[in-house]
C-alpha cells in the first residue's frame, strides 16, 4: 500500500480520494476550505493537512484535482506548495484540466526538484468519479506513468499514456471539443423534434440505436426534456475549458469554428443565469429563444 496525498476535494476529487482510501492506501487530503477536508476524513478516514506541502510530505504519489492554471500553480509551488514537501523521486499526478503551457512549466519545475510530473486530466463527470469509472488521458515520462497507473486505475475505467508532457492536456482538449459539438447537435435535434410536434422520447428511442447515438444522448436527453440541468459538468467550467482549446488552436493553427460558436452559446447560457447548470443546458437556451 502506498502513502498518498490528494489535493482538491471538489465534486471530482472528493470521491476519487475516497476510492484511494477504500483501496487500503494511506491518504492525506488537502482542500483550500479546511472544513471540506475535515468532512472527508470523518467520512473516509485518513487524515488532512493544512497546506499542500504538509500533505505531500512523505507521500509516494501526490494527486491533484483543482480549478485552473493559477490554482494548480498555487498547490505546487512556493514554500507551502507540494513540490517543497515531496521527496526526491516522488510522483505528482495532476487531474486538473489546465493549459498545456502550465503543464510543461510544472513538469520542468518538478524535474529541477528531482520529482516526476504526470498530466492526467479526467473525463466521465461526477458520476464517473463516484463510480470509479473515469477516462484518464496522460502525458509525461514513461516510467513515471507506469508507476502511477496502478494508483489511477483505482478510479479509472480507462487510463492511457498518450505521449510526452502536455499530451494528456491536449487530449482533454480534443474531448471537450467533441463534447461541445455533440451537445449542441443533440440540443438542436430535440428542439427540432418539439417544433415538429414529435415526442422527444420516442424520437431518441429510435435514433439512439443508430449512427446518431452517443453517451450524451443516452445519459442526458431525458433530463434535458424535463428541463433539469444539474446533472453534470457546469457551464462555467466548460467555458474555461473551451477557452483553453481556442487559445491553443490559435497557437497551433487548428480551425475550430463549431467550438467557437458553441462557446458563445454557453456565454448566452451564463447570461441567463446558468453558469452552474450542466452543459446540456444548451437545450434550455434554444427553448428560451423559441419563446423570446
């Protein structure tokens, strides 16, 4: 059994850290709001620390799932950062969705400190984290990934190294680009069905069995038709991710016209007060346009 630290106990990190503790590992958690860490210990056992450095001291692996580039830097760097507490050869595994730029910056900083860094963003939503069925796309050195893979497999359905440092984050961008188009397409299909006087449930029961079928269709169409949008990844976070995608596309020359358009549709949802609604709320936007 390994000695582990987990930094960040949001909707994803909280259950992920719980899976590690349940598997018999010795887990120390850190969260910016200490009450959340205390609640986790009360539920799962283990212990909590007041700083990332304290949590990371003596850990074989330090896992993180925080908010954005700045949050990740803050838990890694500085006197109270995890890197300052990690022993030589320890491995930092970042599950946050961040830019390739900060990933490579922290990879270089970790190597300078005699540490290892694996970028390992996740997909599967809150349900995937709770059920231990996440998709994990990784970048980093082969030996560091090989050592960390058995730990990540505790909460993974699929875990794979894609390439060198940053490759995991670039793959997550591909994931978000694909989701943006899929959710908009599903929203338009359901909207069209309503306008045509069709029962959306009957429509999906047929088209989901053919080429139009997708995870989004199978898992979100009913909640969309019922006007419920609190079942997954929030619009505010999706816009953060799509901003990373679009910025990276400007640098590498990729053309993302649909992604750019859907990002603006999500901006409309935010203006509707839906920043914390899940990403399927694109359908709600179409319904509002219909009544405007």
